[in-house]
C-alpha cells in the first residue's frame, strides 16, 4: 500500500509473558493480583551477592513457542547483561539474550483481507521483565512484582507493510501462544505487549528509512491506530524537509497520537556481555524432539483440516479455531452428533450468543459438547424439530439436564405421524376457509407460510415441518 508515494516498513517485537508459577531467575511468585512488592526477594530487587538460577519451565515454554513459529532451536544459548539505568530496573541491567538467542529463523502465515501473508521471525529470546513505575505528582513509587517475570521476546523481520497486517500479525502470535498454553494472553494485565518499529521510504527505494519505536502497546486495535498515525507523522515531517529521529514514542489512545519518550539507543549502547552468574543453556536433541512431539495442532492447520475433512466453509473454520477450547468444544460436539455443519451452526449462533450475553467463557458453558451433540442427533433422527430444539437448548442452558430428559419431561417429542398431522391440517384449513379460497384463486400470494405457521402453532411446535409442508401442498392443490 502506498501512502502519498511512500511505503511503510514495519517490524514488531512482541513480549510474551510465560505462564510459569515462579519468576525466571528466582522462586518468587508471578501472581498478578499480589500486593505491591509482595512477590519479591533479594534476587528480584537486585541485592548485592544474590545469584540467579534459571527456571527450567521457562526454557521449555520458549522452545515450545519457537517450534510452533517454525524456528531453529539453538542447542546452546547464552544469557547476557543488557546495561541501562532506569528506576524500575533494580540491578542497573536486564538479563536477556543477545547474539545467541534460544530460537531464530522462523515464520508465520496468516491472511489479511483474504490474501495470505508470510512474515519472517528473526529470533525469539528469553529475558526478564522490569518493575513498574507509578508516578504520583512529585513522587514515583516502584513496584518490583513484575521484576524477573519470564518473557519471550519474539522479533519479526521488517516484512510488514500495512497497519492491518501488523495488527493481524499480533493477533496470530496471541492466538498461537494461547493454543500452546504458554501465555494467558491477557492484554489488560500486560501478559502480551507489542513494540512496533516503523519507518517510511519512497516507493521503489531499496534503503530503509530511520525507524521509530512505538513502545508497549497492549491492544491490537491500538497497534493499527498507532502505526497509521506514525506513518502519516513521518511522511508529513519528511515533506516539510525535517529529518526523522531514531527515538522511542508512546501511543496516547485518548489523544489518538504518539509522543516522544526518549531517543532510541543502538545495540552497542547497551554494552551487552555474557552474564557471568549464569551458565549457557544447553538443550538436548531429546528434549527438543519431546516438546515437538507434544505440540498441539495449531490454529491455521486446524482451520484447514476443518475445511478439508469436515467440509466447513473457511469463515466457519476460522471462527471455530479462534481459541483452542472453542475448537475442542466443536470437535467433541461433532463427534457426538456426526453432523459437522449443524454442530458448527449451533455453536456459532446459539452457544456463542449465550456465552457473550452472560459474559462466560467456553470452559464455563453449562452445556457440555456431548449434550449439544446428542440434541443435534435427535434433530437429524426426527425426534425433535429445529424449533423444538431451541426450547431444549434453552432448558439445557438453564438446568444442565440431558436433552432426552428435557424432551421427556416437557413432552416435546416431534409428531411425525402423517394421520395426526393431516388431522391438524384439516382443522387449520377449515378454520381459514377464506384464506384457502384466496390461495387457490391466486388472489393472495405466499399464503403457504401462513398455513405452515398456523399448523405449527396448533401442534405447539411439535409437528414435523417437512410433513406439514408436504400435506399442506397436497391439500391446497
């Protein structure tokens, strides 16, 4: 996409908070709702003489994520000290990985407006989070609960060209790490944050422009808005003859603009060197293969399988694979019902509507997938109609009872006896003699729907709709 003859070049760094119970280099808890500075120890607050010990689970989660992103896994990776001075960094440096990261050279695939995009992953490296500064008037209070939280920083190649692509890239990473169960993906709590590197260049130019970093954006909608604003800001500056400064900027969602935070350092400014307190991380082939073997089916592959094996349209498959628990619920429902499309329809309409209305997650659904599958099978067998099924569904949602129990208790079995239905049809036609004449004479069109509705009402919704239509058509000839 061209912006007034300029092309954006975008790369994204996504900080994924790994869902370990303890921090990356200490036994401090990682609970979000702890009191200020509750989850701390001499290691978290950088006391002299305290020594870090790496969290094995953080290493395993990093490998798992790297494999899902198609990365090569280094059998030897090294922790380094990234030196900078800021109040929320208690040691005066951050333990990160630099020239020997645990994961590198991967890629992910996703679609934007129906077009497939392939974005390269430069690296994914482990590091610790910093604390949090709370600015209160003339005072700043530091909460070190986050200090030492394990992060995996996923760094893309500068392959992204539009704000929409950037947002969808972020959503795809978010979806993958949730599928892997290595991150809860809670954007409001900062479990996943995006830094966006944005530059512009004349269309056709080979050299990149000066990049500006947009820091700590925790919403994919804001990622798109912030990049859109920054592209226009940089083009305006260039057209005024100004030089773009390499800097870090923050996004203000209230004012819908970015503003300067600080000039951006280069890698050499951090004076990286291997951390002398930590040994290199040595990973065996056996561990990598074990983790690879246990990887779940990822969302894009699962959506494609739903299309090829289940015959679902792409739009349905993408909705059903947005979250792993939802995809699991669908598959369990379909296995019970033996009807893929009907299972998808009931979940995407009735179930998701009720979940959204009650603000519940799929795991909290009072209807189990096996129950929904049984109900769909009962529709296909002709035991109940689709209309009756909606009543059964609501009762299942309220009570959690089995569909067969609800049907029996409420007498909701579908009437499929032709003689019984014919009797109801005759009664309806006799009670609406004028409409019958109007229908036969062609004076009024589309009266068939009226008669069907009247029969269904007379049968309290229990008449088999197919038989109702068939008998009505014969009687009205």
